[in-house]
């Protein structure tokens, strides 16, 4: 539409035709794009002869009104105040409208000057281009709204519905599995409870009968002792021996594991795994941001960094031996943490890098520190619980018992989580939150983070 309007305007031969066209198009101006209207003004400006003759009155009025409205120049500036000539030039240096004398002998002498008509034409063309670009941009935006955004909204509804269905399905499967596991575990606990109760009842009946038998035998012996004449007493040795043997046959009571519930009756790999995941992702776990290695406990073969967060194993014993300290490990390359834990849920992480031999876990403060025996060796006594990496293998150690761990990829970091309320110790890989080992124990005293390294270094990560 814009091209046709510009073509029609350019084809106009005289001012009358142009004026008539402008008037006729002004009647439908509200229905035409803005750049078509500008194109009409631009075409009218182009009708001005280059010979310097004035355009018809209608074109001059239209041009003046249009220029005034567009802010290019005002009606008061049609004549040069200084030279009283028509303002028909434009000084590009000072960016103002001037007359010919201003450019030749006036203040704009030597400046870059162009005819005003050319300047107006250039500005109008810029406005036409700008308005056309705006309209094209508006069309693109309209197309984007109608096509892209509408399509995205439909896709969003489908994707959100699918995601909801997936969540509901997964939770339903997990809920069903948990309910089945709950029922199975409760039944096992119930069966174990009934078994132990039956054992207790049997033991109670047996020992009650034994006590009654002992009471009868003792009464007979007491009666013999107090009422039998001496002659009868000395001849009753055989009978007395039989009574004593009968009493001895009752036996001594002793406790057995059969009288206790098996802890494994409530153990579940599924439940423990979900519990571990919930604990690792929960908000109740507190990281030990102030945890450091206790310098007093570090073996002389371990070099402690200035910030007390890194332990490096030394291949050779240092020349300067640290002063004697009862808290220091003098044989095994161990070090303990600076914080004691006896409540809450806490976690800490270690960057083990490329260390081929390290241990991380917890221990009682009463752990032996001196000597090369198992009583001071992490994991080889009932005072410590550690995850060990040695000779390419990962294992869990407690009281000298080793549990091999299946680790798919070698972790660069190892995390420890201690949940005191449930008495549970958890080892995990921080990046993937993969559980390496999880076990429950009856901790009887506060615990200290425990470490050992015999290759390269390990670092506490805050």
C-alpha cells in the first residue's frame, strides 16, 4: 500500500493534481499506515522544482504545516532574520535552517550546507523507513504472539499434565512399595516379638520348675540335717549325694541371643536407602562448617596445613619431632576432628582427590592413641567406625570386622552423615548423593570425626 501511494504521488505532474491527491487521501488518512501519510508529504516535497521557483500555494501550505507539526522548522523561521531571504538551506555543521546568504557570506560560511528540500526529503525518507520497520516489527510480534506463544501455551499444558501424571505415578509406585515394605517389616517384627516372647515364657516356666525342684530338694536336705538322728544321718550319705546331684542337674541360668530380638528384623535396604536420600536432601542436616583437624592428635607423619583443613602424608619422618602429647597418635597415621558430637544430625565432606589410602569415620574420645596395636588402629576396635579405601578397594570397618563395599566409580569426595537420634552412620558420595554404606549402632558416648591417610592428602571441604 505504501509503495502504491508513493508511486502515485511521484507520478503527479503539477501542484493542483498533487493538492487534489493530498486532499482526497487526507479524507482516508485514518485508514492508511503512517508511513503512507509520510510518503504523501514526501512526494509533495519532491514536486518542488529544482530551478528555485516556488511550489503552488497548496503544496507550500501543506509542506509548511507538515514541517511545523514534525518539528523540522517553524512558521516563524520561513524568512532569515539577518538577511531577509527565504530559509531554503540547511547547515549540517550547526544543524539549523539558513538562507543562501548565510551559507555564502554569513555565519555558516564554509560549513557543510545542503538544500532544505533535500534535507527534508532525507528526513522524511528516514521517517518512512523507521515507520515501515516498526510496522514490520509489529507484524513479527503479532505473528510471534499468535503462533509461537500460542503453540508454547498448548505445549506447556501438555508438558505440565504429563509431568503431573509422571509425579503421581512415581509417587504411587514408591508409596505402594513403601506400604508393602512397611507391612512386611511389621510382620517380621511381630513374628520376632512372638518368638522372643515364647522363648521367654519357656525359659520362665523352665526356671520356675527348676526353682521349685531346688526348693523341694533343699527342704529335704534341711529336714534330714535338723531331724535325723546322728546314726541315721551318717547312714544317709548316699541319699544326700543323690539329692545334691539332683540339685546340680538343674544347671545355671544364662542369657542367650535367643532371648533378644534380632536387629535385622526391621532392617530394609529399600527403607534405609530412601531414609538416607531424605536425610541428605533434607533441611535438618547441619554441615560442620567449623570442623578442622585437631593438631594435638595428628601423627608426626601427617603434615597439617595452616588452616588445619588438610592432612598430607609424609614419606619420611620429620627431623623435628613434635612435643609429647597424650592426645597424639604416635604410631598409626591418624588424626581426629576438633568437634564432639552427641546430638542432632551432622554431616561433613572430605576431598580425597587421588589418595589411594585413607580412612574417614567416627570414634570415641577414649580411643587409644599410643602404640601400634589394634586398640589404636581405626576400625580394628569397638571404639571406631570408618570407611576405608586401600589397594583399590572400599570397605567399612568396625571392631576388626570388614564389610566390602561396591563402588561403581571412584569418588573424588566422601561425605559422612551422623544422625544421633536414630544412631545411624551414613557414608555417601556428595556429587551424586549415592549411599556408600549405612548402618545403625548404639553409641554410648560422644563421637569425634576420625581420619587416617597414608597416600598424598585429604582435605575437609566446607
